[in-house]
C-alpha cells in the first residue's frame, strides 16, 4: 500500500506538475476509471448508498454516477498538485464567482461572515479560491496524523505524505484554527469582521444531532450555528462546483441562512440545501458512502 503512496507523492507529483492542465486531468479521468474497475467494495458501497437516496435512478444511471464519483476523487487529487500555481492574478481565470455580493452585504454589519459548506466536490479548493480573491480567510480544521501501520518504512512514507499535504494547505492565504487547540481565535476573527469557512457536515465536535440524510440516519454537529449565535456572524451556504472541463470551477454563495435557536431545525434546513445540490451533482458527494464514519465507529 505504501509503494503507490510514494509513487503518487514523488515521481507522479513531479510529472503531473510539468504537464498542461488539460492533459493532467485527462490522466486523472483514466485513473478514476481504473480505480472504479479495481475497487469493487468501494464501488458496491457507493451503489448501495445512491440507491437509498436516488430512488428515481435506473441501474445504468447509478453506474454512471459511481464512475463519475471515482473520476471526481481523482480530479480532486490532481487539484492538490496545482495549489502552488494559484495566485491572486490567475484565480479569476480558474474560478467563476456567483453571489459575492452576499459577502459584501454581510460584512457591512461588522460581525464577520461564516461560509458554511459541506464536503461537496473538492471543498478544500474553497480556501485558496476565496483567499486569493482577497478576503481575510479563516478555516476551522483538524490535522490528525493517519494511524500508523506495521513496519518502519511504511510509517515514514505515510508521515511524509501527510506533512506534504498539510504543507500545501498551510501555504494557502488562509489562517487555520485547529480543533486540537482553543477555538477562541476563530471567534476573534469574526469579531474582526473576517470570513470563516466551516464544514457543517464535518466530524469534529462534541455534541451531535441525529437526523435523516441521504436515506439514512446521520449525525451532525451544531457547532457552526453555535458560533453564529455567539458572534452574530452572517451564515452563507457556499458550494464549489467543478465545471465540465474538470480544471475550472464555479463557487456559489447563497443568500443568508436564517439561524434559529433550535439546532435541529438549523440542521434540517442546511440538509435541505445540501441535498438539493447533491440531487443535481450526486458524483460530487457520493464519496461519503465509502468513507468510514468516526462518530459511528464504522
């Protein structure tokens, strides 16, 4: 398992970074197709998850969505290698922004803005995309190292790959607020009228509300809504959509989300928005069906 990891982060990474974007993403599409053919268990898990949620889809349509899901995972992996090339000068040629006026209007209140998103498409791309656009960006996240495996060399490779990925992220024009430390700084950034990215379907948190999502029971943390109530920050649902050429994007910033005192209602209202995007672009979220859930220990 660790040999492909080394190949991916060293010779393959350097090779991809030398190629034009169109060719790199064509390679990624073929890698995604190969993964689809080889990873039978993951393919089965995604198929079963989609059938619970997409009752109106035929078997052929489900199969196509599963293939697209594997391709999207490969595209997101290739995105990582191009992060160092992103700048304030070229970001407008890569990302189309819709709804930025909602951020401008929200910041007039002086209480900060929370861009609430899900793990939809390559959600990590929101950080450089919004940071290079000139916003004072912040991100709540985690940096837990992957669990060790037997043998000295595999652990060295795994740890180095983790450090490389974290290194890419921490070069973004974004300030990180990690959950293994105090989140007081995240509140302070909102007090300074800055912008905070928060994944509302993330697995960081201490309190959980169980609700129906994608045809099954799922646990959501109310953390983003608690932050909004304490600070008075405006919450804007935000979604990244990969365009048909695979290497450019569209970011949609929705109108302000009404945060109420009942977090069950808040979560259900967010789910309604998220599921509307998943229905239109299921391959951007179907990866969730093969991931392990640390909350349920499965």
